[in-house]
């Protein structure tokens, strides 16, 4: 986790164990300043996306958007699954 933070990662996908980061902070392996930076960047993006004003999913729009065939195709192309 320390190496990932040092590499510039701001968010761990699916990470649900903050104890590891807290332990690194407590022993001085990661600086609190760095954690503050990544939290600030994440919150800024959420603010720019409007998630504080309207955090709810538009269900009708989601139904029309999720799983679109052309997006699946594009995703496979970008991933290299030709």
C-alpha cells in the first residue's frame, strides 16, 4: 500500500480496510500531508461532477446507459480484446 501511495494513486478500487493506511500513518511510513492531498483531489472531482448537489442516480438514464452494446465493444477494443 505504501508503494501504491508513493506512486501517486489517490484511490484504491474496492478497498475497504482503512486500517492499513492508518497503520502506515501511525508508524510514520506515510505522511498525513500525502493523505490530505489525495482526499482533496478526490473530493474536488466529486464536487466538479456535482455529486454533492445531486448524489442520486437517475434510474431511467442509467437503464438507457448501462450495458450499451457500442460501449461494450469500445471497452473490448480499448482493453485489447479484439
